[in-house]
């Protein structure tokens, strides 16, 4: 698809020449003689780039550029190549300060013009890709769920994220500890700096010090040059020490020194390097027990355990499974170029019945498999065989970690039992009433009172 370039110049011959050159390179060109008409053109059609003369009748090119950059319109960040035959050095500097992508003087050299235009468009495309990637990563890092446990967790994150406090994140494997760490970083004043993750369990013991603190040339066999470690790479940002309980005692001592002094020494080095890093730690192990057993330094434990945040396992918040399934299904369809696939309510109920020893990570893998192998929608026919009968209790009845009243418990049990019966008989209310041994009218009242729906819609 051809890209559109808007040329804004009060000289007719310049507009015509630029149009011929750019159209010869495959671009679509629209031209206007004034800044006022250029603004109207931006409102009327989508433009990929602007060539803008500095001196125009009425509103000047620099005034137009300033208005564009201060706007909240889609073209606020449009790449703008400023051109002029009479501009002073100060005007060129002002154009760059206002956000001009580049600056060319008249008379324009054809080859230089084409190269500059293509470079401007390429840089703009890269910026869009980076923004899209960041948006995609932010959406993946979104905390999903409205259960009481998740609401408490989100409230804790909002309190601790803006501070400088170190956080120890605990929870079972796959429960979302890294997600919590990324949320803390995203909500902190360091959000625009790097988030660096070190998996302490995945790095061999003999390499963890050089990986975390870097090394100097010749520090060991194969050290051909200087390498910065993860602490330095995270300078100004956030460092997550994942699975901190698996770190060696020697590495623990060095981490403690960095936390105490804000300085490190690379392996094989002599000079100290200052680092400004907010350290978060995560573990699925009981660090206090490791301290008692002599496997983890007590002084490091107290340094890390300033604020503790516990991520609840998925089995304690089954009400979050439905929004998680919806989010995962959308994400997987997008990544694979599928049309959106609805997930049947019966599938969600069966997912809520499972204990999820692998937590959210396991749920995402199951949803991905069902979405890929299903047709236009995910139905119970797509439910994995290995999960059939895996739950030891009916859906949501065995989740003792959830605080609820006896009335809530009884209503949930009744809702589940009636919904399962309806699904088994093809949502035929008369047959369901017969199987349940109740009057059809009474069953209708129960269905309405308990809010039972089929595929998200009330039952007629």
C-alpha cells in the first residue's frame, strides 16, 4: 500500500516538483499552499508524513508544527521534514526542538530528498512498532481478576509500587509472581526505564556471579572483553531476582553488599561501579525455613523482605478463571491470526472444577491448546481428556481458601448442579425439571434467581 505525503509550501512550482519526484518513487502526494489548509487536510485523510516549509503566508510552518505536537489528534506524532530556502540557523534549531524529524535547505537535491524521506518514514515505522510492542507487553502484564483475593493484591501493589521499598513476592510456581513484579515496575516512577529479570534457578552456580555483576576482560577463560551484568543493565530501573531461594551462598553475599552500598565490582575487576536499582525478589520456597536450615543468609532475607506480597494460587480464586480464559483466548486468536473464538460457559465451569496445580501458567497452556484445536468456538468437545475427572470435588465446592457465607456456598452448589443438568439435556428446561424432580415453573424461577445463563444470555 502506497504511503501518503502531504507537501505544504506556498510556491506552486516547488509543490509541483516535489509531487513529481515523490510520485515517481511510488508515494501518493497531496499538496497545500498554507498551514491552515494543511490542518484541514490532516483532518480529512490519513497522512504518513509531511514536508513543511518554514515560511508560509498566515500561520508559519513552525507555528503549524507546534500546534501539531501539542495536539491530541492522531497526527500529533506525524513525521515532519522541514524545508526552507531562507531559514536561519535558529529557525532550524527551533524546528528540531518543536519535534521536526529532519531539516533540509532549498534548493533540494533529489537523491538526498528521497533518502531523507525514506529514513524519516522508516524511523516513524520503528517507533510505531516499539509502541505496539510495549502496548502488547503491557496488556500481557495486566492483572486480570476481580476476586476478593485479587482486589486485595491490586490494592497492595498500588500502595507499594510508587515507593522505593524492596518487595518479596511469594507464591506457587505459575501463580503470576513475575506478572506482579512487572506491575510494580509499571506503576512505579521507574516505569520508563528497564525491567530486568534474572532467573537464579536457571543460571549455573559457577556463572551466576558473572551474569549478575558482569566481568572484565581476562577474568576467566573465554572472557574476551568486558561485559556488564544484570545489575548494571537495570541501572535506573527495576531488577527482579526470580527464584531467589536457589541462589548460592557466595552470590547471596555479593547481592547483600550491592543492596547495602549501591556499588558492585565486576568479576576480575578492581574498581567499583555505582548502580541505582530497585530490587524485587520472588520465590516459591519458604525463605524463613531456608534461613533456619542455614541455606539462606538471614541478613539478606531481612533486606529483601521489606514488603511481602503473596500471590494466591488459582484454586483459591476460581471466579477469576472466566476473565482469564476470555483474555487468553483473545490473545491466542490475535497471535495466530484467528477470528475471535467464544468459549462456551460449560467449558468455563469445567475449568473452574479443576485444582490447577500449575496455576495460571497451566490454565493458559490449556486454553491455547483448546483454541488452536477448536472450530469457530471452544466447546466441551475441545476439553482436554487429561482434565476430565481430575477435580476431586464439584466446581468451586472444594475451594476452602475462599471466605464465603453458608448461604453463598449453598447457592453456588445449587447453581452448578442445575446448570450441569441443563447442559446434559441440551438446555431443555422441561427435561431438566423432570430429572431434578421439580415443577417446570419452579425451575424457571430458580434459573432466574440464580442468574444461570447459556452462552452469556438468559434462558428463555
